[in-house]
């Protein structure tokens, strides 16, 4: 496809909902609440917010700059700007990380689908707490149904991606994202108005800084990376579909605001209810799938609320998974010159197989370990703790030190047509060159145990 008729986002609203759709996902609605619960509440949120604003905003910016400058997929983008340089690793990481993340993301996406259907049955919510726990264990560890759900989730994502940017990703995000916002708002209001919800609100907003340790800092930074879709060329790819006239700084700001807003809203939907029903906030990853149905069971119209909630989770997950899939498909179509359909089919086949392995690793393959981890944990660990930090580090180093400063400034100011204040420009360049690389290197080293805090 020539660059002139390359597909792209049609409108500013389209760009915003698509990028926000990528960022807002299971990371916000499923992972954020339990990370807050595990790490002491408000203090974790404050550190998370600091990291997002000081470190992640510049990284998002850097990815947008690379993408829009080159109008190409992550690999092709680096190839255009620095052919044969070691930075091409970014392109390789983008494809490998997409496959890794999708291989467990699609399985969790499948669980959300399964739980939508489960919520329709009347005995689902009449079960007691321990029963809900065994129901979840049974659902995730059985063979056929979770694999079928994973393939269904992946298939739905593939169908949207096949349709392209304007008529697929943009069109569906425009409908799905506002629906998502509406539903989470509704749940947050329901949660806050429960008797005894005040303790949950306090947990979210009154910090206890004595709870902060080195592990909290790292957890917060890792969460920010995952939640904002950074470090593997996802924003490079979406950035390549953004028109030259759009203000990248504004889009980055709005995406970060939307993603953070959704995370806080998810916290408000979950935490007050958790406290109102006397459940421990530090339940971990099962919080959504086990604890929330327990709460729904005690609410009037519990089934309806349950259906709505898992539908929300499903929507959030699918608008993120299409962005992950698009990274691979853009690479296949532009670098290997395959058609969009063939590319999607190949991606579906690869992720279908790896996702099946990771689904089975919660059941019959639980004892098969690679580097001491089940397939599911391996995909999760490799992407979040290795590939994303390495990719993010390379991205900021690339924009900060390798790209021509004039090109970077040109993208920042749209060729000098928008004025960005001197102080802000200096701050952006400083964070891209020094602050972000050092911070990411820190996370990376600590994740492999080379640095220990406190
Ligand atoms: N950010 C999404 C979430 O919060 C997941 C996601 C989509 C992602 N694209 C990504 C994570 C790229 C890391 C990198 O669920």
C-alpha cells in the first residue's frame, strides 16, 4: 500500500477513542484495583500518578513521535530512521511482545466472555463465597470451555482488525468506549452509595505513606507501563495513523488522563463495595472474578449488575487486544507484504496456539514448567518484566539521543505551527533523555533482582 492511500484515523475523536481504547483495558479494571489493594491504597495511587505524569507521558510522546514521523509499523519506523542500527530491536520486541501479551490477555478476555454467560444463570450468584472460588478454579482449569472462549475472544478481535483502521478499529472504539465509560460510572455510583462504603473511599484517598516500600515503587511503575500500553510499539503503530495536523502533546495528555480516570473509577467501583461487605482488599488477581460476584450476589438485581460488569471488562479488553493485534498485522502487511486478511489469519493461528497452551497451563498442563513458570505466567512475566521495560528504554534512548533533534521538535510543534512553551519543551527533552531512561533501567534491573531497594 503506498503511503498516500495508507489507512488511518478519520477524525480527532476517532484517534482519541482508539488510543484510549488501547490504554484502558484489563490493566485498569482488573489489575489496578487489586494492585491498589495489595499495596496499601492511596499512597500507591499517589506514586502511580507521579510516575504516569513524570515518566510515562514522555514515553508515550516519544512513541507517537516515532510513529507519526515515519507513518510506518514499529519495525518499519525504526528501519526508516536508523537502518541497520541496534535500535531495530524495538521492532523485533514489538512483534514478540504482542504475541506474548496476547497469549495470556486473550485467555483472560475469554474468561470475561464466559462470566458474562455465567451471570445469566440463577445458581451462579446463589453460590456462597467458597463456592464462587471453586467455580472460578473450575472454570479456569477445565479444558474445552476456556480454550473455546479464548478463541472466541481472539476471533472477535481479529474480525475488527481485519476491517482496518477507519472502518474497524475507529468505528468500534467510537461506540464501545463511551459505553464503557457510562457503565463504569454506573457501577461506581452504585458502589459508593452502599452502606459502609466510606471506609473504601478513605482507603482510596487518604494516604498512609508508611506502607510504601521499594516493591511498591516498582509495582507502581510496572502498572503504569502496562496500563498505558507503553514499551512495545503499540503507540508507535497507532501514532502512524495520526494525521500531521493533530497535536501529539494534547493527544498524549488526554490519553493519559482518560486511562488514569478509568483506573480511579474502577477503584471507586470496586473498593467501596469491598469495604462495605467486609472483604479483604488484598485478595490479588482473583478480586474481580471471585470477590465481585460475591458482592453482586448481595445486591438487588445482582445478575444484571454482574452481566453489566463482565460486559464492561470484555469491552475494555477487546479495545486493547485489537491494538496489540494491530502491531503484528501492521508488521506483516508492511514488512512482509502480506494482505491484511492473511496477516490477521497468521496472527490468529500463532496466538491461538500459544493462548491454548497458556489456558491449559491453568489445568492439565499446570505441571509443565519453562524456566520454572507455567506457560501463562511465562508469557505474563516475559512481556511485563522483560520486553516492555527493554522496549521502553530503547524508545526513549532512540528519541532522546539518536533521532535528529530538529525532527523531534518538528513533530512536537507540528512544523512550528503550534507553540509549545520553552520550559515545557525543555522538561520534555530532559525527561526523554535522562529521567525516563534512568527510571526504566532501574525497574529493569530490579525486576531481575540486580538492584534492591530499602
Ligand atoms: N493497556 C492495556 C490494558 O490496560 C493492555 C495493552 C494494550 C498493552 N496494548 C498494550 C500493554 C501494549 C502493554 C503494551 O489492559
